[in-house]
């Protein structure tokens, strides 16, 4: 089998800033764990953890995600 035959043809899903912001808001405003919210949204939990960290960092630097 050639290496190009084994390469994945999947494309990465892209999420809007609005989706990311709303997902982080759901985590902050609910008592549900990040993993559960991620499952409900159909995304990997590591993405939601990353988005939350990025949003917290932006807020601490005086920026907000819009």
C-alpha cells in the first residue's frame, strides 16, 4: 500500500466564533461538565477546553470574543 493510499481524506470542521462563544457560555452558565456539553454539541471535549482557555486569556488581556 502506498503512503498516499493511507492518508485520510477527512477535512477539518471549522467552527464560527459565535459557536465557540456560545459553547463556552453553556459551560460557564450550567453545572454540566465540559465533557457532557461537548458530547451534546457533537465536538471533542479538548476543543471546548481550548476555547474556554482562549476566551479566558483574551478576557484577562482586555479583549472579548465577538
